[in-house]
């Protein structure tokens, strides 16, 4: 047989017989890779492991350790789940069933309201299907053939109708079940070794609450049982840390559907934490050369037309209100207001850079199905800033923003940061030279700081490239938080200018910059990262003063007054309850310190200290205690 050349990612080239499959290539590399290989990429297209390769090709082999391997594994698992549902409930129709960041789901139109017991039945049927070891078989057809094949299924036919008439449409069959799918899949069901259906919830077809209500089953699968066991253990820990659960237990915030979904009510304790964060944010911005702004909550439609929001962002904006016969919108972003301030006078190169920051509350219409506690809301306060500078200043400004980001995250106890440079998409504003210069300035800034980064090809917005910074929390989950975003669009739309050293008009560079993201979302992440046990400097109640009986209220009040004088957040527990109950309750509230006061303490002029999670720390003087506490608060020590 004739030979073909296969080029591997490291540049190695090997010859194989024409028609060899990726699976055979994987086995030829090593027995281990042959066992772990799940899917391949051939000349940039992901394909099944049993796909014959007939020409010289670039080949990559993916395992479960790779994102591509996980995606294929979980997508194949969703197919098997749909097959099981169809066998148990023949009337079932299916929406979409993708892989997601952690597992997979499938949207189902079914007459039965599925329960946890039903999930167990579906799991048993999935096990039966997997044990049959049927192959996934790809078939292709034209649009008319696909419409005929799926006739009677309004969900699949709607998806097909949206495709171009010349599109080749693929399906995947496995056993008696065939699904509309672009693939690729695993070669057979035997690859699915350990799986669990996690939950069922409501969803809407195409995410539109005005359309059919479906049921969404979430699941997870792994090639090894111990991997599934570890993941389920992780889910239990995540459930304990859920900010919605802790927000209620610790009396931090609430959401009232009857008063407006996606709107946050901050309770006194939550407001204390938020206030501490905002005070710290303001002080650090002033120290870093920023000026603070305040801007209105509403603006005329003309402003949003100029900015382009009414063209590109209207579906995420709330409906207008009529004022003096003109349309006003609540703001979805702060940027146009900052530009209006910039334009109040002629700017010179001597004025630049301008660094303007605002904790500005904005409002965006999010569909009800995506609202999620503090993490996805309709009204939120943006940690927002805009930098206006010259071309010559931009690199130094980006470096300073990166340093500022790193400093802020470390103050809150996040040590692991990942950096991504998002580059030019297909449709853009701004010329090629600007894009190239801006993108390179982002890369150079990261390189000068000695920071590794990944390229997100085409991930920039139409108005400029950006750096995204992701953090990892205590459960090793990754969160997208900070953004440093160039904008070539708004300076042009608003005709922004400054007079350069040459006496001529120039267009300033504009950078959108968020460090923490939104305060609401940041608080949600923070609650889950700490598990509700805030460090001393952030705790809503830093010290609980607990007299063992009413006989020691006077001494307790003296200690409370001394703590208040030192700006310590303190609560005086006067409840008529047993001391053991009070201690357990404050421990549940995750309060960093309890001061127990009785006859011995009053006589000696001391306090007995209990620390959260560490128990009794013994009897010490008040001065010794307050000195140590103030030191941890001042240095923002995050070890609990």
C-alpha cells in the first residue's frame, strides 16, 4: 500500500500506510496512549478515532486530559443519556445536548415531570446501553433529507431550517437511536466508564422564556470511577460553599422575586462587608493615581445611539422611559458618561494619562433563566475605570493596570491568576495598524512583568483587543474576573481629541478596565472562596462579646466600647441563653473571635478569647488582643 506522511504537534513527521486511523497511530506511539486516546484532530478538524486518513496530514491525539477530549467524552455521554430517555419515554423530543465546562446536559420535551427517582432509572438504562458497546456511526444527508428524517420533531426541524440550503447535515446513530449532531463522538459506548446524572431543572427552548418550557438533565462522566468519586466529593464541598445558601444563613443579602428578579437587597452584615471592600477599592485607586467619578443612572437615547449601545446592545437594555417627551434609558454601562466628562474641555497631552474610576451601578436585562444569585443579576455595581492616554503612554499604563490587578487579588487571598490575550475577531472597528499595536502592547506588558499568557484567537471585541485575567478559588475553580480592554470605537464615535505636543489634534487611546468585575459577582465568588468565613479585615462581625451572665454586662459593655473606639465591628450578645448555645451559634455564624467574660475576667481585667475553627485560645489582656487583631486587619491577613 502507498504511504502517507503524518505530522505531529511537535513537528515530528512519520510515515504510515494510507488509510491508517488515529486510533492505530495512537497505539503505535505507545500502548498507554492507545488506551487513553478519545478523539483526534486531522488537518484542523476534529474526527473520530476510527476515521481513515488517506492523505498527508497534521494529526493531534486528544485524551481526557485535554479540553477537546473532555468535550467529546461528555458530548457522547449526553447522546447516550438521550437514548436512555427515549427508550424509557418514547414520546420524548430533544432540544440541544452539548458538553459544558463540567459535564453535559440535554433539554427534553417530555410529558413526565422528572424526579430524582427518574434520574436513577435513566442511569440504569444508560448502563444497559453502554454495556451493549454499540458504535457511534456518522451519516450525512442534505437539508431536505434531514427535514424528512426528523419530520414531526419541531425542535430538530427548526434547527435544520436555520441552516443554509447547501449545508451537509450529519447525524450520529448508536444502536436504535439517531440524533442530529455535528460530532465528533467516541467510537463506541464502551468508553463511558463512570457517570452520574446530577440534577434536573426547567429550561426554555432557545433560552427564550416565551417559548416551550423543557426539562434539562445535567450529568457528568469520567473514564475512571475514582475520578467520578473525587468530583462528587468536590460537588458536596461546593454545595456547602454555595453563596446563595451562605448568604441566607449568614444574613448577608436576599433577592425578592415579588419585588424584582435579579435585584439584590444587602442586609446590614452584607453591607458591612461590601462597604469594607468599597472603602479599600477607593483608597487603593487614589493611591494609584486615579480620580473618582460619579455619573447619572439614566441618559437620553441620543447618548446611547452615539455610543452604539442601541445598535449592538439594545436587547440587554431595559425599555426606555418618557421624560419631557424624550426617551431615557437606565445605563447598562458607565463609559459614555465618562466620555462626556472628558469632553467638557479641550484636553492637552499634558493632561494625559487620565485615570477615572467609578463604582457605578448599571442595569442590564438578563433573561430570567440565566439569573443566578449574586453571580448573574440585573442591577449591579461595576468596578469600572477608563484610562485616556496617548499612543506613547499606552504600554506603561497597561503594565500599571496588570500590577494593580495582581495586587488587588492577592489582598483578597487569590494567589493563582491566569492571563489571556484576546485578539482581533473578523469584524472590527479601527485600522490594522492600531489593532496590531494595541495587541502587541498587551503582550509586551505581560512579558515585561514576566507573566505567562495564552492567546484567545479572535476573542477580542469588535472595538479592540483585551487581556482577561482568571482567578482560581479555594476549590480550584476558575473565574473570569478582571478585564483590560482597548476601545477604538467610542473615541471615534464621540470624536474625542487632545492637543499633542506638536500642536495638532490627536485621538486618545481609551482603555476600559475592571479589576474585581462587578461588586455583586465578586461578593458571590468571595463568599464561596472563603466558605463564608471571611478573614478578620472583612468579617461583618469581627468580635462577639459574650458575658456568661447578666452580672457581667457592665464589664462587657466596657469591652464593647473599647472595641468600638478601635473601629472594630463588634456585637454584644445579651441573649438569655446558655453560654454553650451562644458559642455554638457564633461559631456557626463564622465570627472570627468570641470574647467570653465572667467573674475571673472581670476580676483580672482580662478577656478569654475563642477563635473560629480553633476554639479556646486562653485568657489575655485586652491590649494584647486588640494589638494582634489590628495587625491582622491592617495587613489584610487572609489565613483563617
